[in-house]
C-alpha cells in the first residue's frame, strides 16, 4: 500500500500554490495606485519564532548580502494576520519611499519569490533567509 497525505496537499494549496516556508510578493493595486509587499510565513516558522496571529514583527532587508530577516518585536511592528490555526500568517504593507522592493516598475508586477529553504537560519533574534525568483 502507498498512502498519500491529504493534509500535506491542503497545506501547500493554502500557501497560494507554494510549499516554501516564507514567500514574499510585490504587487500593484490599481484602485489606490500603490504597491504592496506581502510576506507569507508558514506556521512552522512562526512557531519557531515564538509568534502567533496578532503578534508584531519587523521585516529587515540586507541589500548588500541580499538576505532578509523577520524578527519579533513588542510595540511597533507589522501585525501578523490570518486565521488562527491556519497554515500561514501574513504580513502586508503599502510600499513607501525607503522600503525595499523587487522593482520600481509597476508594469512588471506582480513578482513572487520563495525563500531558499537551505538558507533559513534562526539567529539575530529571528529568522534569516534568502529568496529565489519564481517568475
């Protein structure tokens, strides 16, 4: 017999078609003529970080080394939204001057990048990772 997990497939689809632990997307919102960055974090990563839906985090980008860091913070921060017990949490914000982005050209959007699973490290008080191009 060869049993196939139905749960595994369900978790993958709830991550918007990606099985990566962290996925970052940059999109254009025509209704407000603005761009957004969305960071989807798996429940496994959230658990290791000690955060839950409603927790606040900071998202940092090291442009020189092209790595990212998600770190929990207490007061000011981006709130993780989503369904309690869901497969992922979501951080979303409108891009403003000074924010890291994949492109300034709204005609090239949306852009989605998955984390490189082998790059994930839990240090610096958070999770450090590198992204790979998906489209």
